[in-house]
């Protein structure tokens, strides 16, 4: 144990990371997205249909989960920037959080035999542990990205494996989880997915998570009041975080609307929605490489503006299809834009952190990723408001089954195409106001 902690303490990155280190660091995207997508897609279904908990209780627990997750982001981010250890600022958080994260994720799907009140208490306690561990691990991994990769070129190349791993995690979380719980049950699914996540997180931790030697002044802790003042007074961060909120809302609205679109606009079976999601994410993987090349030849701002434009305009294509195949072809165009957003948002935020460090003398990756995580959680609220407003205005009535009023088709097409374009346009305007127009400072 002593030799391991000594090796971790003495590891420091002085030059650009190697390809092996970049791939190992990127591997963290798979387990974090796998857990996040599996949880968000199936936890309500599991507790309501399989365990028989009242939907209102599950909804209340999910609201508590969302509030806790949002509040934890800025708190953990600020603490991560302030705490100093011989092993670095981020590494101890990640190392101590991996096992609790994976265990808590498994326990979500493995409750003991309990009455309803006990199941609700189990859910609240276990999910609280999962939330804390998830934010601690994922935020600190994100905070390492601008530190490990220091130039636009390094970040464009280094973010490719991470985002590809992340998309694969999303696909397995949404498509693989049902196959697993259908064949080996929910506890079996929990054990398999948790084991996969543990192996990949350990590989990523030891193979790719390395902190740099930074000047003593740059690593000093900033006071709490100065943290908030400098963060929200940053002329680059404010338009960025608002644009990030709008683009995340646009994506959330699309994902929420697609099941309605497949059933009530295209008249297809619910399961065929996987074809539309598959078209988006399969196309996003090679497009990440394309956007990596574009940002290396232009600038983070220019590339992000182009990717938002491609995404927003492509969304309009969902107005026209009458078949799943035609809608999947639209999804190919949407996936090109999604790949750019996945690749570029963190590259731009890393540039903001560099500018802040040059101006204040402090590297505050944790603070910026934490506040960003807090703000973009608002996309969940905005998405829910949009879905409720559109469905209500169009006369949607779940009790009617497939015999919905004619206006429902039009309303759903507006929700899946026009509304996301509107949010994308707001995001484009915010990013157009983003003041850093160079590749590197």
C-alpha cells in the first residue's frame, strides 16, 4: 500500500500526455456515461413497475436526487480547488470515490425485501451516496481534462477517445441494460455493469489520470468570496454557461420527444425509437474525429458555432418524415452536430479556465466545472416544462391510446424539431458573444 501511494504521489505530468495516457484517461467516459444513462433511463421503471412503489413517491425521490446533484456540483468543485494533498488536488478525490460509486450504483438495483416505506428510504439513502460519489469522481475527472491537455490541439485530439468511450457507454446504458435485466435479472445486470465500470475506472485512474506540476502561486486556494466573484464576472464564462444550458435543453427536449414522435407521429412501434437514437449516436462517433480536425484548423469558438448551426438546422428535418427510415436519415444529420457538441463544449470551457488562470493567477477547474454542472441541470426543468406545455396545448390524452386528436401530431413535430431549433438558436447567439476568438492564449 505504501509503495502504491508513493507512486501516485510522485507521478506528475510535465509534457504532453502520450497516446496511451490519453486513451486511458478517455476510458473514464464509458463507465460514467454507462451509469448515468442506465440510472436515468430505468430507475423509475424499476421502482414503479418491478417493486410496486407509488409513482408519486418515486417522483418526489427523483426531485430530491436532482436538487442534491445540482447543489453538490459547485460545492465539490470549490472544495477540489481548495484542498491540497501530497498526491495532488484531484487524484485523492477520484481514488477514494471509485469504489463507493460503483457499489452504490449496484445497490440501487439490489434492494432487500422491504415494505414500500423501506424501499423509499433505501432509494433515498443509496441514491444520495451514489450522487455524492458520482459528482466527486466525475467532476474531478472533468477538472483534470484542462490540466492534462494544455493546448487546443492537445485537447482536440485528447477529447476524441473520451467522447467515443462516452457514446459507447450511452449506447450500452440505454440498449444493453434491458437485454441484461431481461436475461439475468436486475441484480445480475447490476453486478455485470458495476464490474465493467470498476475495471474501466481503475484502468483509467492508474493509466491516464496524472496531475501536472504547477507553480505554487497558481495552486494556492482562493477565498470563497473571490471564487464566486471571479467566476460570474468572467466575460467568457457567462455567455458560455448560458449557451451550454440552452444547447443541453435542446438535446434533452429531443430525447424526451422521440418516443412520442415514433408512436404518435410516425405510427410505429415504441421499440423502433432505438433506430432513431442509434442513427444519432452511431453518426456522432466518426463526426467527433471530423470536429477535432476542424477545431485544430480554426478556433474553439468558430468550430462550436458551426456545430450548433449544423445541429439546429438538422433538427428541422424531423418535421417531414412519415416513416422511421426517413426519420433515421434525419438522425444521421443530427448526429453530425451532436458529435461536434460533445467534442467542443469542454474544449471551450478549458480555454475559459486558461484565461482565468492567466488573469487571476489561480487554476480553478473545479469551480468552473462545478458551476457549469449546476447551471445545466436547469435543462431538466426546461425540458419538462416544454413537454408538458406542448402536449397539453395539442390536446394529448394518454387514455385515448393511439386515437389522439389530429393536433397532437403537429404538436409533437413542433416539440421534436422547432423547439430544439429555438433553443439551439439561443445557444448560437450566446456562443457568438463568446469573446475569446483565438485558438490558444
